[in-house]
C-alpha cells in the first residue's frame, strides 16, 4: 500500500474526530473520502497532509512513517476547496510559486510551468490574474500549482464545491482523465455520493469519525455492509414496516428498512405489470421533474416512498392510484445491513 493509516485516533477536547481509523491505498489510485458533514473525512485528509497530527496511531506514505515529518517535507500536493490562489499573482506566478520556494533554477521553472499550464488546458492565460478567470479555470490553476513540485501524493479537499453545476460536471471528467494520465496517487474529500461514484477508483465511507465501508463504487453501492451505508447511498426511503410489501422474507430483530427508487416499479392501473399480483396500491402525493425522469412521492398506508418513472412512460397525476412493486429492500440489524429480494421475482427479469 502506498498510503496507510493504522489505528488513528484524533481528539479535539472531548470530541473524537477520528475513531480507530485503518485503511490502505494502492499507488496510482484515485480514492474518495465520502461522508456527511462532521464525519471526519477532512480531518483524515489534513492528518495525511501534515496539517493536523494524530493523537494515536501511524500514518505511512510509501512505507515510511510520516507522523513527525513536516507537511512541507512529505512530498504532497494539496488542492483546497477555496482555490487559495494569490490574487495579485498571474496564472504563471501562481503555478511557479512552490518551485520558487524550493529555489528551482528559473529556466526549469519556466519549462515546468508552461508544461503544466498546457496540461490543464490554460495555454494563453498565463498573464491573467485570478479575478479574470472563471471558477473552473481557477481550480485548474490550483491543480497545476499543486502538481508543480512533482508530488508523489495529491490531496483534494472538496475541489468542486465552489463551482457551478455544469462546470463541476466537466471538471469531474477532466480530473479523472488527468490523474489517470499522470498516474499520481490521489485522495479527495467529498460529501457528494454521485461525485464519488463517478470519479473514484475506490470509496472510503466515513461516519462519526469511523470508517464504515471501503470498496469500489459498484461494491459500496450494490452491497452496503453497514446500517449507515445502506441509509446513505442511493437516496433511499425509510420503511417503518417493510411487510406492507408482499413476498419478502420476514426477519427477526430488524431495526430499519430502506428502499431505493431504482428498486421500485410504478404502473398506472390500466398498464400491464408483470408482478401485478405482488404489487400494492399507493396514491401519488407529489411529482417532480428531474430532467431525465419524473420523481414520484407515493403514499402506501402510513409510509411515503420515492420512486421514478421514465419520461416516455405514461403521465401520472397527483392523487392518482397506482400499483407499486418493490424488487428489493435493505434491512438493518444493529450495525449490519442485509439485502432482501422479492421472492416472486425472477432475478434475470430485473435490470438495476
């Protein structure tokens, strides 16, 4: 493993920001630290960078314990959420700053800066100042500046949070492409699960200072291992009583149950429903246009669930009675999560 955290604990007074954190990251991987606000993800990033120090445990980079090595000596590039560019410096000078601090010869600085400016797609903007750039361009400058000293590890703290939605989408693809091209080990913090799924090779889910689950985006999405992971991913609806849906195995000691929108098939009363005999009746309370689909809020007895219909399917009105068939649900017992499948369903008939 290129980066390892072993039995890390971090306290701020009585508050435990990191609770026995253990994980390893392979060289060249792009890894997301994903969790809600206050889950401990930024504290982990800052400890790896050397901006915070663990109270217990070891941090290793390339096999070396770095706990007592200053941030400036760890060979790390850091991209901040707020860009942190020097507003009175040009693009060229911002990118060159770290190299000048290291007293790199001027001809080498010039060559390296021009190489990076071209790499990040800002050729021709070398003489502009940060206030003359868009948010996306400023983030590219911050990325180039972090890469200038040839770091072995790149850390990014919510790098797209200050950028509007359209540019954020473009930068996600750009970042993934750049990191794959450079082959640099990278860790980024985000609270956006869509962002983590789209960009990362691996996701580390954090909650209340603990590591909940580690895996590829597909693994953590399809197979949540803990109660938190099951409730966090996929915008699920909580079910006070999952037995309102037919043909699910009844398990003992169940604390909570969740269903994701993609596990639900909603049909109008006059539409064909392959599993109509296993469906339950619901009433549509609200509808929302989501661009590529229609989101439905449906009440079934005392339970309200969120489902989706494709745009090419028949329009469903508020107040309309519909048939609801649930393919799968997640149930939790203690800290564990389990997947239950509708027993009337042929597995091959469902595409998730």
